[in-house]
């Protein structure tokens, strides 16, 4: 978890505006709009897609961090390499082409390999990585609630390498946890049901095992 005090003053340059009149809140010395006088509730103004911190990684860090990247030529993992030249086949990877173009990229189940989307969403929220859920169908339409069945996340491209690092760290944590409890039932993070050790998906809801 990364701690960010959303109530800090002056209000940081997060591009927020007053809920009533749209007045920009950046730099204000108090949680009250000087234009219309309404009280500013930061819990309601700061949204999952608000950028409240800069990314940790730019993609230029060396040696190459644990981003789960591999050489596109020979498949050798590149973590720890002192440069973008593959230590195996000496092919130089084009680091500039790794970060997705555009302001946002789609983080789908394939990129999240083995980590349920709901866990990834919670992870990004805890780390203040700007993101926006993409739902295929709204459960609200079916059950009258407001929950969206999240199938993917739109994530700020600037945070691409932060996301790679977080996913890789999570996979490592999962692998260690599994090694320590090899033959036990596992509990589904989505529905809370227990499945036998040899099941790779939840017997109840079909969520992938983590
Ligand atoms: Zn206002
Ligand atoms: Zn290589
Ligand atoms: Zn389940």
C-alpha cells in the first residue's frame, strides 16, 4: 500500500474541480470552494483515475527491474540485465516501444495472467495507480444493484512500468504462498468458496486460482 493523504493542504495540483460550480481546486488553502462556498469532500472528488502521485518507474531504470520482461528473440528473462542488450543473444530491445502509446492502455486478463481482475483492481487502488474499470455487462442491469462486472481496466500509460512491477510482485507472492501450502484447499478471492488443491479455477464461480 502506498499512502497518499488526500486531505493535505493546500489542495495539490490533481486537476480537481468543484462539484457544484466547476471551479478549479488546485492550490486552494482550504476545503471550501472560493467561488460558490460549497465544502469540498476529497473522498468524493478523488476518483480511482485521479493522478495523485507520479509513477515510480519511467522505463529507463537500470539494471532492468523485475518487470517480468523477456527477450523477444530468445525468451531470456531480462530482469537484472545491466542494459537493454539481451545477455543471451545480444539483441538490443527497443525500450521506447514497450510503453503503450496514448494516454491510457487496456489492462486485460491476458496481461494480468493468473491474477483475478478484482484483485488487480484492488491492487491498483491501494497503490494509487490511475485506472478506470471497463465492464462488459452491468450486474445492475440484471440484479438492480450498481456493481459492474469488471472485465478489464483502463490504466494511465505513464504507469505502465509500475503496473508491470506490481503484477510481477503479486505473482511472486502467490508462488511463495503456494509453495508453503502445497496440498491445501484454496479459497476463491471472488466468492469465498473453497476449492480442492488440484482445481485451477473456482468450482463455484470459475474465477482463476491465485
Ligand atoms: Zn464551487
Ligand atoms: Zn535474447
Ligand atoms: Zn469463486
